[in-house]
């Protein structure tokens, strides 16, 4: 068995015990990336210092020093999270040469605990997309079928874990951008409660919705990384001052009886039959293990996509105004005047999807339209949050499909933005409400594509989500099945 096939927890124990060296893990993974990633397109850059950092960890272990909780584990980072040693491009030509002057909070946490950043992964430009076809540099492909999308915008992060070319990865989730690609790639994806993880160093898309999320091979690996990167950060005004539970230690301490809500709106028209069947079979697994299944309603779900795209576009248009060719980033050449520089710098460096959202955002914030669109969308957001608050008075968790359809072919929907937006129908409500959600593998389509199940919980109850997801993993083997791509 190759080292890259083990989980993060397993490889950590091998390194700490001296059974293997961190440098051996890094060498094997770098060799695999060279062979496999040209087909996948997960990475935009590789950390040239990874091997030297692994050697330093090996030296610590040999000398009897205490090593951190991530002892030598290689971790991939989505390329909209700032790193000192590697460029942070956000998948955009406007930042193609940008080197951040600081590390993001989560990168600091990882390095403090002896984790190793192996590289930066591809994404839809500035996180605006659901397929990772909208990167300014390359298209990422799904390891289960190279002709299909991996999802997005954290498609590079999810594909790297699924293809065994990273052990763990960090992404960002604004409307489902961690959970949705995790579902398409057959891995675990967690979006925590808004504010659970500091956004310091995450390049903003829609600030009231963005949250750094985690992608892993199984639930235990998610708990391991979450334990490290959670916690208060005074550099982020939205960071929560709440105690961090002992996620790993309490992973198997699930309550014997709990109620699962099944919202009828998530099983309506538009849901693929094979996905519906797999999720219902997963509910049967919980039922056999003592859970009570309750049919329920989240009545404002149908307005979620519209509200999300108004709010996120409005915030994106504001956040992206800084890329004007003046201070940093791409600047056009031979411009006539400053207005010409602004216009050409932005039009030449932004992709079509980013331009589309900037235009939409400026429109909904403009005089005469603010009340009709942005204000109304904000009110709908409150209604959706209230739906969840009422639901969690009656149930402990809510389960739904993660996506309405399996991964489709690259290029199949690229000219139809609405189809792409609808991929996030089931994940968007959790972002609007600020609650945590996790996607775990729960089955496969007849042609072998992964199916994901989403579990949502009360604010701050990541611990419960991990326990419920872990319980399902203990009763099934879906998370252990690997794509044929990995075998060659």
C-alpha cells in the first residue's frame, strides 16, 4: 500500500511513531502529483519548500521534541487563501503574479502544528462558479471521470483529495463551494458555522457568506484539521469567541437517539432519481440505528438561489472594486488616461463570470433598484434563517441531497449560467442562515459517479455533525471506495 493511500490520521501516526519519515511522504506525494496532476489540473502551484519542512519535522521527532497535531501531513490550500511562500492568484489573471505579504490565519495554525502546505489548488475565478471551468488558468477535472467537472469553486481542492494527491485540503464555501465539489468527487466536505474559522487572509468574494471549509478522505480527518484551525482571531471582526470542542476525542460519543428532519422542498422536482434513492437509503441506515426521521418543511427554500445571487453579487462588486490597476495586480499597457486604465485593466484581466457578477451587483445596489432587489433579498435571507431556527426546535439535524444532479461533462453547461447556479440549490440555504453543513459520500450512480448527502445542524454544532457523519461512515463503505484513476 502506497503512503498516499492512507488517511491523514494514519499517516500522522506513522510519522510520529517513526514507522515512516515525513520526507518520504512528501517525496512520494510530489512524485505522484507530477504523474497524475497533468490529467486532473488540481494545482496552480507547488511548494518548493515542502521537502525541507518535512526534514525539519523528522529532525524534531528524532531529537525527542514534541511535534504538532498535524505532524508532517501534506495539506493543499485553495488559491484564494493567502500564503507567504506561494502566489495567491484567486484563479484570476488580475492576480497572476501576486505574492501576499502575510499568511492567512488558517495557514499560521497549520504551520504551528507542523502541517506542511504542499501547494495551492485551482478554483473558479475569485470563487465565482460551481464547476472550476471558470479559472483564469486551467480547467480541473473529476478523478472519477476525466470528462466531467469536479464541482466548484473549490474543485481543485476536492479533486486533489479524491485523486490521492493531497491528504487534506482547505477551500472556501460561499454558497456550497466546499460541499458541492466534495459531493461530486466522493470525499468529505465541511462548511462550519459562519465565524467558527477566521477569514483573515481569505480573499473576499461575498463577506457575509464566505467561510473557509475543509475537504478530507473521511470524517476523522476533518475533525483533526478542524480542531487545529478553529478558534477566535482578533484580526477578523466576525470571528466567534467560543470554546472549541475536542472534536477528535468526542467523535464517537454520539447520542443514542436523535431526530433527523427531511425537508420536502429538497426532494421536489429537479432532483435526480438516483440521488433521491441513495439519500433515502442513507436515511434508512440512520433509522435502523435508532434515529427518528421526521418529514418537515423549509418553506422559503425556493427563494434561496435568487436571494443568494443578489446578495453575493452585490458584495462581490464592492469587494472587487479594489482591483483597478492602480495599487496592485494587473495593469494594462499604453493607456490614454486613468479612466482608460481602469476600464482596460479590469476588462482584460477579469473573466466573463466575474464580469457578469460585478455588473449584476452594481445593478442591484444602484439608486432605484436597491430596495427592489438587495433589500428584498436581505429580508428573504432572514426568512430562511427563521425557517431553520424553527426547524431546529423540533429536530436535531436536517438531511438532504448535496446536489440535485451528479457531475456532468466539462463544457456541457458552460454557456448556461442559470444551470450552473442551480447546482447550489441545496447548499445555499446553509450559507444564508450561517449554519454548519457537511457533505459525505452516500452512494453511486449507475455509471459510477459519487453521490453526496448533506447534513446540516444548529449554529456551532460542528461536533454533532461530525458525530452523525461518523456514525454513517461506520455503517457503510462509500468513503473507502476510490476512483479507478487512483489505481494506475
